[in-house]
C-alpha cells in the first residue's frame, strides 16, 4: 500500500475523498475518525459547489487542475479542513486570533475559514510549486498582519505582499 501511495498520491487522496463523499452525502459519519468526519462535513457544506467533482473523483484522479483557469475542489476542501483543525487545536494560535478578529467584523464562520484559507493557500502553492518546506513562521506573520485588514481584500493584498516569496 505504501508503494501505491508514493506512486499515485493524488489517486489515493481522491479515492479517499470519493469514499468519504459516499458517506457524507448520506450524512453517515458513524465510524469515521475526527479528521474524516471534519472533511465529510466540509464536503456537505460545499455540496452545491462540488457535487459533480466529488461524485466522479474516482474517475478523475489523473486530472491536474490548472490554478490559473480551474478551481480544485479537493484542494479547497483540504485547506478548509486544515484551517478548521488549526482552530480546534489552537495551533498556531495566530489562526484563532485571526479568526476571532474577522468574526468580530460580522463575517460568518464559513467565510472566515475561507479568508484564512486564502492566506494558507498562498504558502501551500509555494510549497507545491517550488518544492520548499512549509514556512510556518511566515504563515504566523501573515495571519497577524492580515487580521486587521478587510478580508475581501486578502487576495488582492496577498498578490503583492512583499513577505511572500516569488
């Protein structure tokens, strides 16, 4: 099995997502661990947006999403789950601080998760593109910096942020 994961990590991941989707659409969370349950519930939250991609995840494992022209629902769900886990674990604490500050501005829980996910996704993109390790110190700095900004401007601000690597 480990050899298969190394050969086809995207297929394994999408197969897992496909299996979880089968449970999520039935709202059957019994027997799932905490992470699987979190992901399944996030899938349900995004059902209107991603239902088709989730339904056929087992058939499209080899599709590479172009970040300039396509939206990757699997990456979106994964980032959403990471932010939710950070909030649950209060690690890094800056995620919780950023979350609380944005929520005080009357944004919904879901939207706030997405705003924080925008920050996280910039760093994940850097890891995936340049094969560098995740820079958790930079992530903490960006969370501190952006918590006082207008969340709907995050993407625009992040595109030109001098702290982000090219």
